C-alpha cells in the first residue's frame, strides 16, 4: 500500500498524518502478524532514531482507531496486522510460531453463534487454530 493510501486511512480515522504513523502502517502492511520489536526495528530503519515508547504509542492509537488489529495467541507476544473489520481468524504453528490468516468459516460476523450468550450482544468471535506449519512438519516429521 502506498504512502498516499496510508495518509488517506489516517485522515479517514481523524488522525494526524505523521512520519511515525506512516512508517508503522507501512511496516505492518509489509509484514502481517509482526511483533512490536520487529515494528520498532523496521521503523528505525526507515526513520532513524525513534523511541520504543513512540512506536508503542502509535500502535495503541492505530489499534484504538481500528486501523490495526492486535492479536496475542496464548503463550506468544502481541502481534499486529492491518487486516481489520472482517472477523477473520488465525492458524498458529506450535513449533516456530508462524501465523497465517484463516477466513471466517461461515462468512458473516460473528462467525460462530455462541451456544449461550449470557445476555451479551456478541459482535466478534475469536478462533485460533493451532498446528504445525508446512516448514516445521517437513523438517520434523511426526514419529
């Protein structure tokens, strides 16, 4: 996605367009499901000196604005992606931690209807599939 499109997304969310915000969006667009340390390194590579706190602040603002989604599979560090608003899910490799998107099984949000909603108005269902990615399965076949 070009910088122009990132600028448009920021403005549509009523956010100021800043170099750190553009750099974080670009980093997330290039590397879906990336962790914070990788975002920091990527932004620093593009902009030079940028503090950890500045990147954390940008990630929080972008997440709060709905431009970025924060995911955190059990036992893993938080990851970020720019694919938002479609209630997709993820598959995670138990061996290397690789993450890939999985489209909603039913199609409309929420994908799953709770057997008991306890009076909640459900607007999202989060499903994480766990397994072994092709690379790890080939490197270490099951006994």
